[in-house]
C-alpha cells in the first residue's frame, strides 16, 4: 500500500495520531518537520527566524518531494504544508490523505497548554491564539478538504481507530 499522509492545523494531532496509526498497521512514521530539522540541523523555529516563512516553505517543499515516494509510511505533514505550491495535489496523488479536523477551541487549548513555541504562534495570549487559528483555518480549509477522508480529531483515540478501520478496508 502507498503511504498515508496526515494533514491538518497545528495541534490537530498529526504526529501523535501518526505514530499510533503507524504502529498499529506496521508502517514507519515520519514527521515532516522532524525530517527537515534533521536535514538542516536546526529547529523549524530557527529556520523560520533565519530565512523567513517563504524560504522555509521552499525547504519544506523539497523535503516533501524527498519523502513523497516512500511506501508503507505514515507521514505527518506540517500544518501549512498542503497550502503551498501544488503540495496537496502531490500528496493526494501519492498516497491516502486524511484531514484531521478539530474544533478551533480544542486546537487553542492544546496549543496554549503545550506552550506556544511554534513560530507562527509565539507571544499570543489565548484569545489572540483562538482568533489566529480561526482565521488561518478559514484560509487553509480549502486545501485540507482536498484530502480523501476527513477525520474528526477532537478525540485522538477515536481518530486513530477510524483511520485504522479505513485502512483495513483498503487492503
């Protein structure tokens, strides 16, 4: 089977769910942000600070092109990955893509209580964070919704179970 791609906003559970799904179906897990960090020996935050978002998106696109051909891998993308270039078209044509959709208030709680260390969230209080999430999801949703399947990610375990059930039927 081709790879499985998880897309969705920051905090939707792409990495957490991706690791669990990969383990349950016997696939490898790859987090695209971690792949980038290992390749450039810098955190995503450092890359953002040094080269800006536009150049980061170019690096992210190159990294996606490297991993897109992997087989039997669950790939957790960055929250913005599907929204630039033709990334979403590439993702959906090279594997099964799930959009992990979560309520903006759930996302704000997850991100706020984890500590907003992500470059696009730094320094925001909870109200500003919720406002940012709602506005950004409104812009990105047209990309996320191109996924073959939309999964309710408000409950992580339910999302894991739904993805595994879907993949079992695809075998």
